[in-house]
């Protein structure tokens, strides 16, 4: 069967990983062990023993064959892919080495197939289990030896696979802009400016060591922009791998070529050398739109160049090559370069299509109508007034509004932010009025009486009149005898309370066994009465005061007879109070409801009983996959028990 050619997308990232020789052997042998039967006895019929070992040999051979075929199919064949990729792979990996490695893998596959065929033929004549087993070991051993000899080829192919997967995805047939020139002239800065690519930019030569791809849009079309490594001016044989990548791209890609020159000569090469390199690689520009881009005009303009350099550029222009100035630092002329290059390439692609043989079959089906003017009357376009107004409103040439940031930069240290000047009020003069103070969600100003000052004056006048009338002249400082006695008594009571508190604190601090209240000494009533009389309390007629009673005595009722229902509840724990209903009976009005509750409780317990749970809180999880059922090799037969 013929192998299909690779698609134009060239997705090298899908190539399967190439294992090392040791891993290759381990993978295949472990798969053979897992996927084929392992139990055989010498008592079995000889045909069954032969079949057992032949199956192992065939299965191993098939695994090797499939995996090696996968490697051979995944790696691109240099004859099938685009010449650009074929040459690029030759530059990067050496075409001969690459073909040799794939050839070695193909030979290994062929040898393994032959080994398996020979040993299967010998196994057909094996006369014992030992003989068959020896032949099987020899067959698998020879296959593994063949694979171990491919160690270097497999390692090389794995490195190629890793590098291929890191290559940028370049479509050789799409619209492409190709940037080339000496190192450090500004190629990477240009691709970073016009695309979303992020190529490293440094002030030294050969920062870019491989091809980089970015994408941009122009006229609603997607364009591919390729940044190539710098090229030096010497013969093709002396160029290194980095430079050869750029040469390969120039030779094979149908693209608009932008040759970037540094007219400031900061790249380390003068203008004369850059023109020499241009003339050296000029054959690669054949049949491609070409443009010379003079970069770094922010350092020196074309008009400021020396006469010799001016003549060099004029000679190039005489050959019909357009020269466009730009500066990637300031952005001047960058978009103009991009637009001109894209237009050039579009025109070239249309022209090449017109020259092709297919164009005639299309042109005879096309008719271009050219309208003729019928009279001299002018018919200007009708633009509605609303559209005119909107267009005027969108005019960006108007002076921009001065932002607060601009004012801050102007005034520097003298700037103070003013948040009130933009307040939109009915009365603009109220902008700087003090803001009302709020308390508990209400404006304090709403509760201030406007006549409060007037009322205050009236109150003050009234006070003055009262003072004049002598209303406050009476002397309150002289207390009468009764008041003095009350005060002295209050002082004594306060002092006594303080002493009692101190005594109590002292008693509490002494560490001694506490007596129950019943065992304590009774209070002496006479002592208490004398203390109170000293404090001025009249203790006469206090015989029925009950000073010794601790608390009110509740009259004890007669014992009621125990009911029959209580007779059975004697077995209850003594910790349960006598009047408390058990949990299983609380809230149940009759025996039927109680029976129903028992059934519900029993059903709720079923699930836990099923899994051997002690109760709701038992969270134990048993072994989900018992080892005796799931470990080891699956035997022949039914697997329902699994």
C-alpha cells in the first residue's frame, strides 16, 4: 500500500515518543506477559503446548512490528514533504543521518519478522514442553538483541522528534513576509512591532538563532511574517547552521522579501558591506517581490549620509528596487513598510495567477461592466444631517479636555486636589459650603432652632430679674439638726458595711473544710438586734420577725397512691427524674402511634444493619477492592464474580 503524503499543515507535534532501546524491550515483553496465558503443564497435549509458545512468539513479533511501523509512519519522508521542510531538516539534522536512522529501524523490523517466522516453524516440531520453552526463549532473546542494537538510532530519532515539535508551524503556501539581513539590524524588533510575536531583542549579533513566525492582518487577510537569523557575507560552504536556516527559507518560500539595512552602521557592518551581502544573495530573490528597508532613521536620516553611501542607495533604486525608510524604535514608517510589502505581494500573486494556464478557463466566464456617463448633471452623494452631526462630534482634531493628571504635572509640588470644583449644583456658589454633619442618619442642621439665640437672651433676662427680686438669696448651707443626724447615721452604716465585707473576705481566704448550712451555728438574734439598735434602727415589736428562718416552707401535701402505670417503671434509672417521660414515649398520644413510630425506627435501622454498622455514627469503610479478587493475572473463564 502506498503511504499518503503529509498534509500541508505539517503538524510534527503529533509524532509519538520514541522510547530508548531498553524501554522498548521492557514495554514489549511486559505486554506479552500481561496479555498472553501464563499457565502450562507438561501433562498437556503436545499440540496445546506448541500452540501456547507459538502464541507468545507471534504476539511479541506483532508488538515490535506495530511499534516500529508507527515510528516509520510518523516521521516525515523527505521526498513527500515540501522542499522547504526537506532542506530545513537537512540543515538541522543532516539528511543522510536521518535517512540512515529510519533505514536501520526498517531493517530491525524486517529482521524481527524473519526471526519470528523461523522460530514458529521450529516450534511446530517441538517434541516436549522443555524444547518448546527453550525455542521461545531463544526467539524472544534474538528479537530483543536486534532492538538493543538500535540504541543509537532510537536516541537520535527521539532528539529529532523533540526538535521538530519545537519548530514553528510555517505554511509554505500562504501569504508570507520574509525578513532578512545582517545580524543586529532590527529584524526582530520589526516583527515584534507588526505582529504579536515575542522574539528576544538584544544589542548583540545572532540573538535570533532559529526561524520565528508571527501573524498579522492586512485587508482582512491573515499574513505570515517570518524572522530569519542574521546572514554574514561569505561563501555558502562557510555558512553555519543558523545562517543556513535563513538561506533555506529564502530559497523555497514564495514570499515578499524585506532586506533590512542599518544605515546608522551601529550593527558593526558598514553600508558598503550590507550592499555586498545583498548582491551576494540576490539570486535567492529571483521571482519574488523585493523591498529594501533602511532602519534606524531615528539615529541618522538618508539625507545626512555621506556622498558615497547616498550613491550606493541610488544605484539600488536604479535597479528598480524600492527603498523604504523606517525606525522600529520610534515606530516611524513601520506600518508603511508593512502595507507596501503586502500590496507588492498581493499584486505579484495576482500577476502570477494571470500568467498561469488556468486563467483562460475563468476569464471567459467573467464579464466586467463599465458604466458610461449619460449626461452632465451632477449627482452628489446624499448624506443625512444626523450623520453629518455625528461625524462632526467624532472629530478628533478638537483640543482635548485638560485632565486632572495634566494639571498635576504642570503644578508639580503646588498641586492640591480639589474634588468640589466639578460638583453639579443648582447654585454653583454653594460648591464650597460646609457639608452637613449627620448623626444617627439625620442631619443635625434640621434640628437646630433658628430662634434659639433670641430665646437664650430672654432666659438670661428672666434669670437676672429673679436674682434682682432676691429669689436665690436664702442660705441653703445651714442644715437643720435632723439632716445632720441622718448624715452621721449614714456614715456609720457605710462604715459597718465595709467592716462586714472585710471580715467576710478574711473568712473566705482561710482554707478549712466547709460545713453544710445545716451544721452551721445558728445566728444569735440578740446580737443581731443590738447591732441594729447601735446603728439607730428601732428593734421594738420585732418578735414576729422570724430572723432565723432560712426560706419559706412549702406545705407538704399528702402522699397520693401510686398508679398501676407507674408500677412497671420502677426499673428505670434513678438518674431520670420521677415526672419525666421516657424519650420513646414523649409526644405520642396513643399506643397505635407508638407502634407506628417503632416500625419507622426499625426501617431506618435496616440500612445500617445491612452494612454491619453499629449506628448512624459508624463511618467505617471496608475494603472496596478485596485483594484476592483483583490481584494477579486474569484466568480464562467467566469474570462475573469480578
